C-alpha cells in the first residue's frame, strides 16, 4: 500500500498541473500564441537554470564516475535499437515520407527533460539527480542531431552539418549544462546572493512545463492516424521500456541510475519533436498526436513502473 501511495503521489501532480493548463486553455485565459511564448521562456530560461543548478550541485567526481559512463554507453546502444526497431515496424505500415520519420522520432526521442527530471527530483530531491542530469546534457543534444538528420533525409534535403552543430551549441539546455560543468571542473563557487534567485527560478521549470503541456493538448485527426498512434504508443511505452529496463536491471542499474534509464526509455515523446516535425515539413498533426497520446498514457505506465520498481526494492 505504501508503494502504491508513493506511485500515486508521483503521477497526481503531473495530472493536476496538466489539467490546470487544459482548463486555462479552455477558459481562454491562454491561447496557442501565449502558450508558445511561455514555452520559449520556460525552455530558454527556467529549464536551462534547472539543468545548471542540478549539475552545479553534483557531488565531486560525478562527471568522471564510471557508472555514469556505462549508463551513457548503454543509452547510446538503446537509441540504435529503438531506431532499428522503429524503422522495421513503421516502414511496413506506410511508405509516406512525412509519417515514417515522425513515428521514428516519436519513439526514440523521449521527454527526458520534463518527465525524466520531474520523476528523479520527486524520488530523490534536488541535487540528487546526477545520472539524469548527465543524460540530459549528453543525450538530448544527440536527440536533436538525429531528429534533424532523420527529417531532412526523408524530405529529400541536404544535411547541413555545420548548421546542426551551431544549433546544438546554442541550445539553452546545453549552455546551462556546460556552465554547470565549468563550475564543477574549475571548482567555481557562486555567491549565495546569486545562487538564491537561480534556485528559485529553476523551481518554476517543471510545474510550468506541465501546465504548458496540458494547455497544448489537442487531438485533431486521431481516428485517421489511429493505427500509427497505437503502434508508436506500444513501442514507445511498452516494448522499449520492458526491454531497456529489464536488461538494465540485469546489468545492475539501481536507484538514481535506474531512474535515469527510466527517464530515457519509458517517458513519452518529447514536446519539441512536434515543433521540429512541423518546421521541417513532416506530418505535424501526427507528431502532435504522438506527443499527446504518449503523454496521457505514460501517466498510467509511470504509475505502474514506479510501483513495481519500489515494490521490488530497485529504487
């Protein structure tokens, strides 16, 4: 019963904050334009500060921790497996060049930043989410690079490597991560007068992200794309997590490291996958519906995973 209540207390805030966002949109307090502005502020300011703060608070030696390198290596293999499985499944369902890359992206590109960080913080507290933060700073840039190449190839365009690298380096999350690493490596101590507002602002990131996600929930052509959505949700939220977590547990992942693996293997499709698909001429409606459906269904799967992991003493 205790583990069930813990799991419920983890997913309830997500449901509540997303519901608040949905109500605000329905009440016309916010609209698509204001949500877009809020999302930019959340991503460029609050979330980057959250990443910076969590890296800044990492215990000494975390960046050179062998288990973290092992986690990164395992995650890289996982991404290759995800993309291979995705292509094998989805290319047999359709030959539409606007749908296949969207479905592949919706499978491998998880919402590690919002869902993963939120779950890790809830379970272990601020400053104790090192493995998740390290994955955010290393894997999220790779997510972006792969997505650009994938979408560009399927629309028949030429991949501009220089442009991709520049965009990755300009990514606010990467900037926050790099600044945090510089502080750790060179043992730079920031005065409390500066860190206090940084900490306060970083706490805005997660709740605001869920409110924005709730306000952005729309289902335009779900019936038309039903078979694609079922396939992506099954692979994203059931097949991949069972495979990744099962092998990860056998390899000895536990506690913070296991939750970091959960964040990169069992969370819904990243919200930014919709924006990128739309901007690059892919099927924007399908991308949006993948984000919405995986986000909603992941509330149930997250509850079940956390309950099971707690019940078996793995976290």
